[in-house]
């Protein structure tokens, strides 16, 4: 009998022949999991199922219902789609496929050199499904960076080539699927057989890849179009192209060749121009008395409301900021979540009746004393903050429920101007690797929490799933009801945030539950060349996170 190793999964220990893969072990435990196993984990490290344990070990498995598992699934579908496209359409003039940005459970892509038609997508999808049936392995190999650059040049993946010209590593992991080679940021499935759920759909001048989410990993949810969000994302991509910085490699080029200051000034000017245009729209309708601002965590709502107020003042209006948080119910009356904790995210945590009563009295011309919420004692207080609306006065109201009609149910619709703000990333890593807007916001939040609350990166990562659940329930469903969307992301911001975030992430120990996520983010930040904060204007939205803002944020 050859050498054997002991593998423990949960409370069960099994002897395996040396050379067994994690995938073969996973097959023995598949019946104990509701969804497909796609990754293994050992001592806080994620492992692809094609790898082999080299000693006795304790392991656990991740399914497609986990965050890391879902990302791995989507990565596999992307490579599967690219292989199928090149196999199906390269003879028709296909030059490249660009993976742009997400819309719900879909990712928007565009093709260069070939027209996207329903017929072409049907052929590509059929090719993808045939490869799933064949259960083709994803083969990983490590090559010298110089060889990788030649490979990217050969396959016309010029954004990847540009990116890796700034990589300090000597080796690059290349994935191959049935002869098609590519580079990906993150792990891959063992083979195509697990990629059973997907669909391609023509959309605008490109197409969508529709995949499951981690809540329902074995079925596709109904696609909900978000035309306003899509237009905002397209505008963001247009900004990147306009300044010739639409990938990380291009950003690094600008930094290395002394163009960072110019890029920052142009980006800040573009953002200020957009804020001024929003202010002009509001001022152009004298019936608007309530500017309702909402957006997910770390979107820069507070700084935006200050800058919008300044622009409104230049147009002769008198803006008054109001935070919906000041209308929290007293702590003793705050509803609890399923775990028995205070649920500050839900609409029922706000005194909606009092808010509407106060706003209607202001609209009627009465003088009203507004509350302030004391978070230390968990109660509302009244400290003489009296307001009265004159003909030029306007209230700038900021809070996560600002776009929900139930929040301001009694106010006339014509009196409200709704703004949705989010940090919608304007650049991608390369042609085929997106930068998640969620990752950008998480890094922002991590840096701000450390500066303003003394929180560790581990604490921010630990509470992030709860924050995301609140956003999915209370913010994103209402984003399309906004009169206008504002993108608070800055092309250069991850180069600024990098040194702050890295020092925090390196502080997470290897045995911490948050280490896996910290390692992923550190690898991501390694693509960027850092930039000093000295060149950022004092009124920049980014100052809300790194400090030094003119505003109280």
C-alpha cells in the first residue's frame, strides 16, 4: 500500500492515497452540502479543487452559495464565455471581448470586431453548454512574467500587457480552457461541469452574462433592468476613456509618467461640473423644496450634500442640511433583527410620522424645531434648532431611505427632487477582470472606520455582509426612482487609498476569519501604484475617507 494521508472534514476523518485532489475528496462529501462545492479551505487559505493536499490536514469546503464560491463561479463562466466566443466568432472578425460592469446578477460585455446578434449569442451559448457537458478542466500553469507579456500580446489582450508591465512578481498564473489561455484575478473552478446555470442576452450594443447569485446559486433570478444605473455606468466608462484611463495599467502609466496631478484635477473638475448641473436642475424648478439624497455605505453622501449645498447657494438658494438619522426612534423602541440585535437599517427604525409632520409644517410656512439624535444615550433631543422655509429655502435631506416613498409619504411628489449616489468604479483591472463597486466601497469604509472610529480592518470586513444585506433590502430596490444618479467614484482613488488600506489589512492575523478576504483585497491593491494625498483638493469626496476635508465628515 502506498503512502496515505488523513483528511478531516468537520467531525469525519478519512484516509486517502497520497496524490488525491481536493476535488476527489469533495465528491465524497457532496451529499452533505445543499449546493455544489467549488473551493476548499485549509488554515484560512482558499484552495482550488484541482490542488492536492501534501500532508494530514483539516479542511472545509465552500459552495457556490458563499461569497468566494460565487465569485469563483462567475470567473469560470467568464472564461467559458470567452473561449466559446473565440471558437464561434473569431473567423467573423472578432478582435476582443470586454467585460465592463455588473447590473444586478448580470455582467455587461461588449465585443470588438463583430456585431452582437441574437443568432450569434445563441451559437455562443450552445458552445458553452457543450463544454459544460464535456466537463473540461481549467488548467493552471505558472509562467515567467516576460512570457506572459508575449502571450497577452499574441492574444491582443493589450490591457493585460499594460497591467503586467508594472507587476513586481516574476511569475504569472495563466488559466487554460481547451487551449484558450487567459489571466484572472482570483480562483477558478476545477472544471466546466459545475457551471450549469447561465444565459446570454443581447443588451444595448453589447450583451449580458446572467449568472445566479449566492442566495439562489442553482437558478437564475428574473432580470430587472436598471436603465438609469446603466446610463450612469456608461457615463463613468466614457469619462475613463475621455482621459485615457480606463484600466489599472493606464492609471499606473499616468502616475509613472507624472500625470497624476493633472488626472486628479480633471477628474475633480468633471465631478464638480456634474454637481453644478444637478444644482441647476433643482434651481430650475421653484416647486422643489426637498432634495432627498440616498445611497449605499461609503458612497460619499455627506460630502456630496455639502458640495451640492454650495452649488445651490451660488444660484441664490438657501439650503439647509437634514440627516434622516436624527429621526431615529429612541433606542428602547428600535426594532430588533432576527438575531435579537437592534436593526438600525430598517425603515421602521425611523419615526416616519414625526418626520412627515415636521416637513409638512415647514412646507406650510410654519417654524419647526428639528431634533438631533444623541447616539451616546440612544434618544432624540431638542436643542433649539428652529427652521422656517422662505421662498429661497430648500432642505437637503440625506439618509439611506431617502428614495423610498414610504419615508416621505405625505409630501407632494412635485416638492421632492431625488438623488441616488453611489461609487460606481470607472476603471477595470483589464479587459476581462472587473473591479467590483462593492470592493471600492469596502476599502473606502475600512479606511474611514479606522480614522474616525478606531475600528480594525477585521471589524469592518466582519460587519460588511450585514451592511450589504441592508443595502439590498432598503436602498438598491429604489435606485431607479431617483430623478438623477451621481457617481462619486474617482478614477484615481484606489491609488490614494492603497497605502492606508494595505497597512490595515496586513494587521489581520492568519487565524482570523477575515484573513481570506484581507488576502484577496491585498492582492487586488497590489495592482496599483500608490499616490500621496497631498495633491487631493480639500473639498474632494475622497477626503471624507482619508481625512483633511473642509467639511465636517
